[in-house]
C-alpha cells in the first residue's frame, strides 16, 4: 500500500487559479500563497498499511493587504480557494475546495504625526498650503477621508476653525484651499490600496490665516481625519 510522503496547500484568489499558484516562486501577498506546508492533525497519517485516511492542518499567514472579494471591491465576482496536493511514493493528486471563502474588507489607516503650522503673526497666512497630514492605507482597500476640526484657543483669544484650509494638490494658495468646518466633510483622497509591505500614502496640504488683532500666543485645537472606503475604480 502506498503512503503519503507530503501534503501541501495553496490559498489563492479564484481569478489567479491553482496553476498559477502551485509553486513557491509564484507567491504574491495580494493573491497567492502557494505550497503551504501541512502537518498531521489527529491519529491517522495515511503513512502506514493500516491507515485508510488522514487529517492534515495547513496554516497560512495572510498579509493584511490581501485582495478583498466582497461587494464593492475590484474582485467582487471572485473568492478565495484552497487546493490541497498529496504525494505518495509514486503519485500525487490535487483537490480544490470549490465553495471558497470571501476575503473581507479591512478598513485601516495610519495618520502619522500631529499637524503644526509654525509661527505666524497676526495678518499672516501660511500660503501656499504646506503643513501636512499623510494618510497611509494599512488595510486592504483604498481610502478617502472625512475632515473636521475645532476652533483653536489660547489665553483670551480664538482662531475660528474656518481659518484653516486644506487641499489635495501641492503648492495650492491659501485662497484656493477649502475651509475646514466643525462638521465632517468628505474628501476624495484616493489613497490607493496597499499592495506591498510599504504602505501606500497620500498627503493633504494645510494652511491657516491669522486674523488681525489676534493676541499673540500658542494656539491649539483638534482636527479629525476619518478614513472611509473609496470607490474601487480609484484603487
């Protein structure tokens, strides 16, 4: 009687196909995890003359940016499949679990450091907009953003939130920027889906105008950046 010598598994997006994800050299963290080593799980191993069956466990470490397949994604018509390949002393066979599973969206971002406008006098503006927030897509979808803020305060004085302005293009003049609001406003940031271990990033440029008569001091407030899923056509 023949006995198993190795069992391996491949995990892949269905559009890739097993024939393109069956050897290590075809690995792609977005869509293909090939030749995953499997180990015996349970009593029988199908390695001896008395074993009629065997159970194996296979574990894949899937990257956080692996392609999602749920509605509203680029590959929503696909899913993720497993193919198992067993080898004995002379033969091998591969079988695919045809039902597959969906890879869910992972909405996640990193926003980096705090926003600072530097030193400005009353009557001055930061123009062109040059302070930065940088969004990094740390999930598996592309991102847009919602922006809102608070008024900025110092002892005995206030700078209204509308005096802050933002834009997505570098070198935007202060007068051409969009005023910030206390209410969240959606912005088509179009930060593309991350596809490598180096996350995809997208900047937003900021500036501020200091009204005449503003009392000198250090002003602080809170700006809120909230990520949401962008249309997959912009990933």
